[in-house]
């Protein structure tokens, strides 16, 4: 089994797509409108085997209801600086015994964590 796609509920598909592509740096893989009720947009973090899907008609979850999605990163300081440079409001680097973290939310409030894995 492989986890390859997570559905993320958003209120404005175009705004969310712009945030993830232009600010966070995801790659836009697909943007397909099937009908007025169904639009599928797939976005992938660079180098990741797992993508997110945003759109219309994908699920019944409330926009902003997802928390705890984690991106594994090489360098928390560099990631924090890059996110801020692209206009993403993120936390300062958080040092914990099991890693270094930077957290941010998308325009709807879906919560992300970027983890630099450290050896302890």
C-alpha cells in the first residue's frame, strides 16, 4: 500500500491553488473541471510521492477542518525563510526532541507542519 493522495477541503479553489503553487511551491499536476459541481485540482510538493487534491464536489468536509499534515524537510531554518519570502505566515522554528518544526495554515485554516527530522 502507498499513500498517494489526500483530499483537502477549501472554500475557494482558485485562491487555494494560487496559495499552494505560488507561495508554498507545490507543483500543479492537474486542474480539470468535469461539471459545474465537480472540479479536481491535484498539487504535489516538490519531490513528494503524495499529492493533495482540492476542488469542488470532492468531499463533504468543512474548509479548514484538516490539521496535522506533515511535510518532511531538510532544513527548518531555510524552509521558514523561504516560506516567509514567498508571503506565507508561518511560525518561527520550533525545536522539539524529535525534530525541528515550522507550521503554517492555508487561507482556509487547514494546518500544516514542516518537520526536519533530527537524530537524538
